[in-house]
C-alpha cells in the first residue's frame, strides 16, 4: 500500500510541476469568458490539428456562438486521470482509453453526453455496432457507459518487427519477448494494462489452448494466483528488454535501432510507412495466443465549464469526412463505420481480401484493405477487451512496481527531475534576459 501511495504522490508531483510550466498559458485562458473557450485534453498526434481552427467556424454556423479551442496533450493515461481526478483543470473534453474511462465513470468523474443538437444532424449514429456493443462492458454504478462516452479510435495490440532482423514466424508468438536470444533488442510498453495482459496471455497459453481459460478471463480475472503468475512472467521478461517505452518505440523501429517492440496497430501503420521511406522494412503481427482489443473514447469530465461546445465537438468529429481526416493523421481506425469510411479505406490494388463483417456489417467479408489498420475477423476473434482493475487496482499496481523494480520509481523520478530542471532553466533564462534588458536600458540612459 505504501508503494502505491508513493506512486500516486510521484504522479501528483509530476502533474503539479507540469501545471506550473503551463501557468502563463492558463492565465491567457482565464482572461477570456470561459463559455467561449473549449478546453480539450488529448493524446499527441491523435487529431488533425487543422480541425481546431475549423471547428469554431462550424460551431458559429450551427449555434451563432463563438468559441476558442485550448488544446493540451498527454502521453500517459495515468497523468490525464490524476489531473482530472484532483480537480486541478476544468477540461471540457478528454480522451481516455476504455479502462480508464471505466474508472472515471466508476468514480463519478464524468458528465453525461447530450445529443440534442437542434437543427444540426446527429453524426453519432455513424458508430460501428462492434464498438458500441462493447461499451456495455464498462457500465458502472447503474450508469450506462454509452451515455457518458463516445468511442473515437480503436485497434489491437501486437508486435511491430523488423523483417530483416527476425523471422516472421517467430513474431506470431509472444514467446519472442521471453526468448533470451533477443535480449536487448526489444521494447515493451510502459503501461501496466498492456504488460499485464501480455504476461497473462503468455503465462496461461497452455490453459487457453486447452480451452480451460479464455483470453478475456486471464486478462480480466485478477485473483491473487493470476497476479502472482503475471509478476513472475514480467520479472522473467524484464532482463531481456532494452527498455520500457511510452511512445518512442515506433520511432526507434523506423531507424532500425531495435528488432521488435510491443505496439498498437495504429502506431504500426505509421511506423511501417515512415520506415519504408528510409529503406527499413517493418511489419506487424498479432500473436496466435491472443491479444487485446482496445478503444479510446471522448468523455466530458466532471469539472467541465463548456459542456455545450463539448457536445457539439463530439458530434463534429463523428462526421465521416472529419473521421477520415483524423484516421489519416493517426493511422488508427475510427469507430465510425459509415459507407464513406468503407469506400475510403478500400484499396482495389491489394490482392488479398479480409473479413470485416464484424465492423462494417454483413456482406463485408471480402474487402481489400490494409490488414494492419483493419485486422481480419479471425484476428479480432482471438482478442479480448481489457477492463479496469477497480477494487484490485492497488494489488496490481504494487505487483507492477515490484516487477519493474527501480525502473518504475527511477523513471518517474527522472521525469520529475527533468521538469524541475526545465523550469529552473526557464527561470534562469528569464532572469538573464531581464538582466540584459536592464543593462541595455541603463546603457541607453548613460
């Protein structure tokens, strides 16, 4: 419990330091009428940022009201959650992964979404039933998750690998991470949801193959025996890793610096295209043992001040043409499954076809699409969605800190020190600039 409290303390300290860094930025926001400001908190590189200037024009056309967007980014669900849970920011929109959305709903941190848009069409009806149906897994305290969250992008987790460094067949199993011959040549996500699920699927691979356990069971049933097995597997894995990463793994892959890494398929789409331009050949595989399906969703946090603009923005990004633009930027699949999306992602030049009837509906079982971006039904069928740990969260976090050892606290400490150093450097620079300015003014007076 003390270790878990320390984790929370470190996270809170990091968030506090970050708040200081953006103090000047926040002051500008406070100077404006808050009902004319829409504050959005999103992952980096996860939206077409031209939309941030286009939406206010559209919003004015629809409502006759002005709005200015303030946009901030995060790279870890935990940072986003802590910032909102502590009530330090009045974000109008945030984009958590489904498990964190569930925790926010469970802890009464979300406001319901209003789909009353007057004469404006409701574009939220474009969602794929495949995604909407999965929202039911995250209902909490009598609240229907579908009333509090709008799915944004979705995907599967797997292995991004260099085809010239490793064999394709080897990448079809999570066992490549536990194989010592690959020591120092791979990266794992610095995310306890992803790491836990991977270790659980690998550790229970025989039981899954024999039908005694399911992928959903081993990733969502957190008995003490399950947690102990995951800890054992992660401790065995750790010496093989070149490191834990939050977002830089795909870039290292494009440079050929490592052989393979745990990756989300949208990042894999981006990395494969980027690497090809510099002559590095990458590919992506979802291991045969199984993996996880995930989705990110937009929510309106409890402390939001401009819920009207927030609801209109959610409707706006569900418009098919807007969804396509965000897909082009991120490489991920939108939860929107309209005919416009289907036509846009179909590529007649591809030879192989894939079954996407689960997403686009009956009759779409032989489509020519990018299978990394849109996985075949056979791939999705061996994957399961991850819920939050809820009442077992403390136990899982304590296990995670033990499994990672000093890396967990060292990494967070490094971030905190880095922020403090940057802040100190900024203060020193400002003081130096003021001193120089004062000297120049003094020289002119002389």
